[in-house]
């Protein structure tokens, strides 16, 4: 069960994920190919199809955030940079979306802002600052929503990991 969570507090983002990678029926625990990656000043959390995630992990150059409105920044700078990385590396997300069994979800965090990017390349910013993706994402969201209002800088890492 892939589970990746993110919690956004004031000027802080915490991401946590399990370490199992599943491809068809093969399960592998891998710390050398993590689901959460630092790319410049961004954190990228990846679940779903490996190919688009690999492209972003190894070939994406995110724009340098300069304090603009974060939602505008996502729409005008981050998303186009992701599409460029896909195109330059021969991946067409629209063509891939025709396969009903393919798909991905990402969490992108920068400067304390967190966004969920869905398989249709839409992006979402949660008013509650809590995110859960992957097949275990709904369970994690239930746990985190139960603790909403009690998450602090001092305990958020513990709860995200749990």
C-alpha cells in the first residue's frame, strides 16, 4: 500500500512516505529510489507510474521561487516546467492517460507551500494543509484530520510518519 502524506504549517512543509515500491506483483523496499526527493528548494513526493516520476526526479529543473503568489506560481511556472520535462524526455501524459491502469499523483512543496498534482495534471491546494496520496492516502488523511488543530512544529513529523 503506497502512502505519501504532506502537512503544511505556517512556513513549513513536512512530507512522509513508505519505502516499498511495487511494480506489477513485485515488491521492493528501496531507500536508493525514494518517493520523496529534494530538487533544488523543492520537495517532490511521487506515487503511481514510475516513468513520469523518474523524469521529474532526474530531469526536471523547477523554477526558482521568488515569493510570488504560490497558486499563481504553480499555474504559471511550476506546471509548465513539469510539462516541458515530460516533453523533452518523450513522455506524453495525455497519451498515457488513455491507459485506464496508468496514473500518478505528486505532492510538490516549496517555501512552506504544498500542492497535490493529479494524474490529469490539475493541481490542488488544501485549505486544511493536509494531503494524502497513494492507495493508503485516504487512511492517512483520516488519521491526520483527526489530529487537525493539534499538529505543531514540534509534533508534525511524528504524526506524518505515523
